[in-house]
C-alpha cells in the first residue's frame, strides 16, 4: 500500500512534465504592430511673415512605426512611435522634414481622440548649412476608423521651427491623412 501511495504521488507530481507542447500566443497583444501614417500638411504663419519660410507651408509626410496597444488597468488606449520624412513647400522654397513621431490614442473606438508630437530636422536642398532648421510640432487629433486596416486622421496643431542662421517661426498647422495597419 505504501508503494502504491508513493507511486501515485510521483505520477501526480510528474504529470505536468509530459512531452506535450503548450500553445503560447506569439504576442500578448495581437493588435500591436507595424503602422504607417500618410498625411497632407499645411500651415499658416503667425507673427512676422514677410521673410522667406515664414508665411505658409504645404506638403506631404509619411511616418512608419510601431503601435503598442495597452490593455492594463482596463485602459483602452495605444501608443504609436515612428520615424518619417516628406516634403514641405514654403513661400521661400522647399524643405525636407526628417523626424520622430509619437501618438497616444485615448480610446480605440470608431472615433478616437489622440495627442501627437513630432520633432526633427527641416533640411534645405539649396542651402544645407544656411537654411536647415529644427522643428517641433504637436497638438490634438481625431482618428475615424474606416475598417480594421484603415483610419482617417485629422489633427490641428502648432509647428515651431528654428535655426542658427534663420529666425524662429511659428505656424498654425493642419494635418489630414490615412493610417494603415496591416493585419
């Protein structure tokens, strides 16, 4: 009897160590992943707008990055971060933006508000040393879900640019475009 009880206890102890594979999910959060944002951009200068690159701008940007959905504490939100480039055409010429972009979406519903911030360089094609500048842009936004892969986004904001050889300029900006997230 004693041998039977010991054998039973050994079998119960070793039962979880079977050779069967345990199917773990690849990721804890299956809706996280690659995301791209393609936007049309425009802005109207604030303050003194008589010098070049200060009256208005318009252009196109594309941002590629990663979206991480946050499920902890019953919060239905997400963070997205990426890098991007594009072209801005000003009243004085064209500048190429190279930037880092971050977005925090408050709730992930059909219509979701978010906050965005981007910062980087505005590189001049004609005068690399004289006209290249730094920029900061941020503001609120609204994302409207079209389907599981596409969403329309619109975001007003403020863009400030500055450089060593150029004046500091500010713009009221508007970005509108499509967010694509492959399955």
